[in-house]
């Protein structure tokens, strides 16, 4: 009796604990959702955030989705919607199929766990709809997909799901677009996702009245029917001028390098201030400029070849004039030379707002960091090449020694142009003239890549103090 009573008390307390945990989880989910709505409203305007779908830029993911759709969809599918949840690895999908009948079409839904699961495990349902419903759905999908933007961002919402919209352009290929878990209730993509999810649920429940679905599809289409296409919203440059390095590479021993950025365009995108009036109007464009990098790595002779709006050309010119010095190009003899670049900078409101949001997120995280991230100067080819450099030069002077572990320690500064200065001896070497030889080799070293100041805005090269042990090469004794 006592054991039975204790067991009942244990089970009752366990149920109370489980209900308490469920309530806490539900409250936490609602809090995260509301927090996402608040942050999204503060950082990005709702009309700019999820107005248009995005092109799938990940080549591997695009190939995986296309192969799955080709394998799973019925023949002659005209539109397709795929809702994929990464956390639970499950999907729900529906497609619209023309069945050859002039007055009817077929909507079919598929539900399963993961793209790699066998087709036999999928749940499938079909319903028949009128031709007017088919036309409304086709018209909506074609317009929404044609308005898709190339945003080059892979951000995930709090819900952790991705929605794909596709229309076929041939028997085996699809125009594939996506949207990452839109959070704003007023955005077009939020309405489109909600409507698409409702279509899936209606198919699964074998609904017969599709008048409201057709009405909503027409209303969504009317919301975007007058929106200009991306090529009209964002003029592109189609000139004959070459981009990138215009100086022949075969005449250079080393090309110019930029502090923290792979290209000049990357520097411009990271430090761009979008023209205010163009941002308010949601207009994009471009500017194509030409410049010279002189022997000090400073941008000179800045010339605007062509731009879609003068404000874009002015912004690129401002960025180039304020650009920190780069490492200048070197000729075959290792001497700095000037070189010419052609750069093409695109202005996209959505991309700019996304970058602004990412910077704000990073700054918020940086305030809570206890250690500042920093970088050091690097020898061409890394530490192994640096050791080989001293080994080869010391062997030419002293040959190989039977002594092991004999070395000296030296300190020098690598300037923001990559050259050593202020060379000092911290610990003398084994021979009287050993230090003189090592100091001579240090001063003759090829140009290093300087340290980058990641806390500066924009990033800049900076001086760096290096301490280097140099060991006398020893003869390898064969046993």
C-alpha cells in the first residue's frame, strides 16, 4: 500500500512537471516570435524586407531541389510549392498539373520526411479544380517568380523553414526561387506563404470549394501586377569596358592587395552609404568607374565611365577617395608600380538594408566580447617558407653545422606596407657575425602581408611587431 501510494504521488508530480515545462516552452516560443517581429520592424522596413522572392544562389542546394522535384513531381506540372523545415527534416509540397481537359486541372499534395526518403513513404492526395483556379494560380506564380531578386544572402528566420516556388521551363528544369521564413505579417511573401500553406491543407482535406482560394490568388496578383521587373527596377551596365585589373598581369610580379577585402568592389559594398532619395524610392542602379593605384597604393585619377544615376557615381567616387591605402603592385624586380582598375558597383536597396542589419547584429555581439579579434603579419607562403628562407641563406654563408638547437632571437616591425624596420637582437646567435648576417637577411626579406586592423571602419593595414627565432641549420646524421 505504501509503495502504491508513493508511486501515485510520483506520477502526479511528474505530470505537473511536464505541464509546467510545456507551458514554459510555449511562452518562450511566443517570446522569440514577438522578438523577431520587433527586431524585423526596427531594422528593416516591412515593404522592403519580404516584398519579393529570392533566387536560389547555392548551386548545390539548387541542384538538390531540382533533382528532387524532377523525381517527385507528376509529368506536366505547371507550378510547384515546397515547404521544407530544416529542424525536423520534413517537407510538404503541392503542384498544379494540367490533365489535358479544357475545363479542369489537378492539384496534388505530397508530404514526407526528408528528400532522401523513398517515394513509397510519401503521403499523396489529389483534387480536381476548375480551369479558372488553374489560371489564377499560374498567373500569380509566374509574376512572383519573375519579380525575384538576386540578393546573395542566406539568412534564416526564427521558424527555421524555407519555402521554394518553382515553375518549369522545360521537361527537366525549373525556375527556382525561395524565401526564408518571412516574419512580417504585412509583407507580400508572408501572404503568399500563408496562402500556399492553406492550399496544401485544403488538398489534404479533399476540399471541393475553391472559390475563396481563387479570389485570394487574384488579389495577391493584383498587389504585384504593376511592379516593374528587376531589369527595370535595377538598371544594369552592358558596356564593353573590361572590369578588374586592366594592367597586363604578365608585366607584374605581384598584384595589389587590399586590407580585409578581396576586391575594391567588396570594399565599396561594405562601406557604402546608399543615396537617401534613391533608398526611399527603392531604386537601384550601378556605377562603372576607372582608377589608378599609384606606387603608394592610393586611388588616383578616378573617372566615372558610366552610371545609371549621378548620385551613385558620387557615392563610388567618395568611397574611392576615402579608401585606405592598398599594397601596391610590384614589377618583376619587386619594385612598386602603378596599375589601373575598372570596377563595377551595383546599388540594390534590399542588399544594402541586409548589410546594415548584419552590421548592427555584429556590433551588438562585439560589445559583449571579452577578447578583440586581431591578425598578425604573414610571410609569403607562411611560416614554412620563412624557415626555408633563413635556412637557405644561412647554409650559403656557414654551411651545415653539427650543433643542434643553436639559435638567436630577433625582433622587428612589419610596417603597414609589409616591409621590416627597427630590427633588434634579443638573444645573440652562436657566432660573432651570425647576428649581422641574420639582420641583413631580415632587411632583405620579400614583402609581407601586413596585419589588418579589423576594429577600424573601413579595415586598414597596420604595423605589427614580430619576434623570430633563427636557428643555425644542422647536418642530418644518418644512422
